[in-house]
C-alpha cells in the first residue's frame, strides 16, 4: 500500500495511491495514519491534480547510517566501520518530491546519495531483530545530501548533513516491501550515476532498526536512512537528481542556489 501526503488546496492530507502508472488516483485517509490507523474516505483525486509533499515530517529525528555499502566507503577513501555509523539530521532538513535542494552558501561541494529509508510506525526501544517488522510503518526513497567540504573540516557532521533541504523524501511510503534485494539507483540529469542493491548493504534493514533503537527511543514518523551505494558525486545549481528504488518509485529534486 502506498501512503502519500499531499495538498489539493491548502491543508495537507494523507491518502492511498492506487492505479496503474499514469492513471493513479489518491483516496483521502481520515486523519493521521500514524496515530489513527488507515481509514478510507469517499474523497478521491487524480494523482496529477494534487501536489505531493514529503510523506512524513519526522516528529523528532532522521537517523542516517554512514558507509553501509563497502564500495561507497572505499570510493571516499574510508574504511568499512566495525559497527553502524550513525548521525542525525534535523527534521528541518526534510524536503518533498519536486522541492528544490537549496545548496548552502558555506559549501561548494554538495553530493547526492540515493538511499532506502525506513519509516517507524510506533514508539519503540531496544527492538529485537526478529520483531523489527512490528515497528516499521513502511519505506520511502531518500537523498542524503552532504556538504563534503564541511564534512572534511568540521569535527562532526551536523552542518554537512543537516542543512535545510538536505534530506528529500518521497514520493510516498510503501507499507509492504521485502527489502532484502531491491535496486537502488540515482540519476543526475537523467544519467545513471548510482546503481546498487540493498543486498550489498553491510547491515540490513532489520539489523539497523534494532541497532538504532538501542541508542534512541524511536517515535512514529522517525526515519532511518540506510546508506548509499557507490557512485556518489557532486550536484550543481540547475541540475536535478532522481532517486529510484525498486518497489517504491522515484523521487526527483532540482538543485538551486539563493
């Protein structure tokens, strides 16, 4: 089931996206599916008539996982970590489908990172690996943008990873997905740059959710970005990056400077 967040006139709504490609409709959900369950209404819209938003604005945090693909770690000259390397991105870094990535004035080296993202569905702590499915709401596409020059010079990654619009998410949340072997691709102005698969991850989704929950209490709507495959590069103003994940869809965002 694909759960989208969108606007028609002004107020954000949640809905279920259904239909063949090019013929999708979105059925409005009553209330917030994270707290009130998924209750359909009789209101429907053509997908082309609505504006998609980020499918979730995390109520507390986005947790990133660094160097979770061995080839990506090596391409940046890094060792594979001995345990999952975690960092935080603020919820103000989240952007939605089609929203501009605003390149910050403190950086000349912003890179793209296509990632599978896990959306948490219930409050949880110290989740055993075998119970991870009970706490996951679904999955979405993400782009973990990084200011590489700031990452090199700062003693921690808050500025490099957490600037406004550094975490585009979308286009919706897929609630039913086997994450063991999914193609993860990224396109810069239509040219394939990243071509990986979740079966290349050092730590899989269940291991990551369990590990993260040992450090942080996870709340409904929290997002875990699971790492990026090799092929990262720089994005400039006027360019567009698309993240495509098998079984979910495509997230596309242009880059601008202001």
